[in-house]
C-alpha cells in the first residue's frame, strides 16, 4: 500500500485550487462538500466557478496563483490542464508547507483523491493507487446502489445519541443496540414518522435492550481452510464477523483474520514447529476464560478442525467448564491440495481407499502400517511430513514400496506462494530440500499431478473398474 487512506479535518482550513477550468470544476464538486474555505486562482473562470463565487461558496481570484497565495493552506490542487502551470503551483504549495495534488498526475502528487460515496457523516473512500479507475467507479456505483440515502440521517441522529447509548454495558450488548438501530428500528421509524420518531424509537430501544437477559458466552471451533479466504465456509465467515474474541493458529492466514471485526480481540496461539509454542492447556484455558466472561469466541484452526487439530482436547476442556460450543467444518489442506493438482482422492479402478497420516506425533516421527501403505495402488495424504520425509521414504522402501512410487508435495496450498514438487519415493527427501520446501506442505503418496497421472495410466494396464465409489 503506497498511499495510506485517512480522513483529514478541513474545518476552518484553506484549500487552494490553481486553475479555473473544467478540471477544477470536477475537483471543486468534491471540495465544496467539506467545511474548508476554498480559494480558486485562474483567469477566465468556468461559468460554474463564477456562479459558486457569486453564491459565496468559494472565493475566486481572477489571476494565476502566485508566491504566498498558498500560505496556511492545508492542500493545493494543480488543476490547470497545463504541466508548466501545474509545476509552478506545486512549487508554491510546497513552499507554503501544503500537501499538493496535481490532477491526473500520480507521480507529482503528495496524495490522491479517492472516489467517494457520500452519506455524510458516513463516507466511503475508494482508491486503487491510480491502477484501476474503472474498478473504483464500479465499486462506487455498487455502494451507491446498496446504501440507502437515509443512512447519513440515521448516522447523524445516532451520533447525537451516543452518550445515552453509553448507559448500556460496553461490548456485545451495546453492539446489539446499534445493529438493531441501523438494521431495523432506525429505518422503520424514519420512514413512518421522520427524524422525531427516530429519536423516540432510540429511547424505547435502550429500554428494551436493558431488560433483555444477558447472553452466555460460546465457542465456535472453526475450520478456517488452507488459507484462501474464499475457501472459508459462509457459516465460518458469519461467526467470525460476530466474534468478540478470535483465537487462531499460526497457519490461519492474515487475509482471513481481516474478516474479524476491528474491535475483536485477536490472539495468536501458534504452535511453531521450530520456535516458542503455546501449550494446549493454555489454549484451552484461554478459550474457557473468555467464554466464561460472556464473550463469543471464534477458535480458528487451519483446514478442518477434526484433522490433526487437537479438537477433542478442546471439546473436553469446554465440556468440563460447561461452555456450549459448535463445530464448523473447514476444507482440509489435503482436499485443497488435491484440487490444486487436479486429482481425486479416490478413483474407480485406481484406489478404493485413501488415508490421512501425520508425519509427526507426540512421540516424534509417527509409526504407521508401513506394510499396508507400501502395497501398490495405495494413496495417502501425509500432514506434517516435510521434516519426516527421509524417515517416511526409508520406512516405506524398507517395507517393499516401489522406488518409483509417485509422491507430490504441495506447499502453501491455495496461497499466492503455492509450490508443487512432483517426485518419487526414493528421491523424496532430496527433492524437497532441492526445492526449498520449508512451509506447511501436504505430501501425496501414490498421487501425481493430473497430466503425469494421465500419462502413467496410459502406460499401465488399467485394473478393470468395478462399481462406483
Ligand atoms: N487441521 C489442518 C491440519 C493441521 S496440522 C487441516 O485440516 O488442514 C498442520 C499441517 O497441515 C501442516 O504441517 C501441513 O502438513 C498441513 N497444512 C496446513 N495448511 C496447509 C497449507 N496451506 N498448505 C499445505 N499444507 C498445509
């Protein structure tokens, strides 16, 4: 993000516009919405500027800008449609310590003016760093359509009511008050009885909400998927949006955490394989503590919470503390990994079963039914297998697996830095090291990417298909 968005207070400040033509008019339409004193410099003004000057909405000076004209100005716009004149305006503006914007010239500007959806005091500013004005216009049009014009009025009345609303307890209850105001009570009252009815409805709503029984805290054990926020379920997204406290694993992506409310308390309880880690008991205690205080806790786990996620320990701890919980399934890493290489976990005539294994367990490298796994036609997804790859490959080969059994590693599934390494069982550890696989990865035993798989199927004598799977 090269430009940081912020809202500048222009009350009682001067804004200077150099240029009095068509381009200046377009900017002035926005600037005149503010409480700034706007001064326009330029000979032969556009009739609209002359009109605004007569109406005293701005001050027009009938000559080009000169040194000293930008004194105490908060911002200076170069809107001359003339590069030399704009450059002169920039020098004058900078000398006065003002921020300068040259219209349609990103490189010579200190700031850019966003596209605006105006429901004053609610303002949406849309910027694309100059990269996609068409997109900005589309987002603006969508928001113009979606947000009723009464929103500004409701927000203004709500602003005047903040002190009265502060009588309600902070947090969930106060939030419920405001949601109900903006979603139902406010719009209805405004439509039926105008602004006075809205104020009366606000008083009634405070009384109603004060009488409602306090909510008990809950925990949602949520599968956050492999990283791409679009792979989150709608249910997970809704619960996350409502949560007071978000407790998440290290592998839950930043894009997903963005979906939490800004006021939510967000706590990472990482279990870093190479560094400091949270103990499971401490994570359990943290969930219990917040829920016992009445909070709605979103416990975000990567992938699906029921796959190598220590779900049972967390459910047991919540049961023991008498805290109600729900489980929201997610897309497990192996499922997204299969999608990204275009293969299915099972296939008629190829493999009728599929295993999920872990490379590590509490005792270190995990032991498995190596003999069963080494048989031809087996397929498995190995989680936490990168550091155990030499051990895995050694064990399987020792139990008779073919050296050329395909293995595919998919690192950072569904993220922008996803990497795929297709290799064979005997070369696995070296191939992983060679490709620099260090992030979270799924190892598919017996599966290779779709194209390679199709080529191998052509060569091998296919086993006759029997029944559906
Ligand atoms: N509950 C998770 C698994 C947690 S165990 C799930 O259902 O996906 C952690 C392991 O999951 C990692 O070591 C890695 O093997 C795998 N994993 C999690 N996110 C991943 C991702 N985005 N890409 C590849 N593997 C991932």
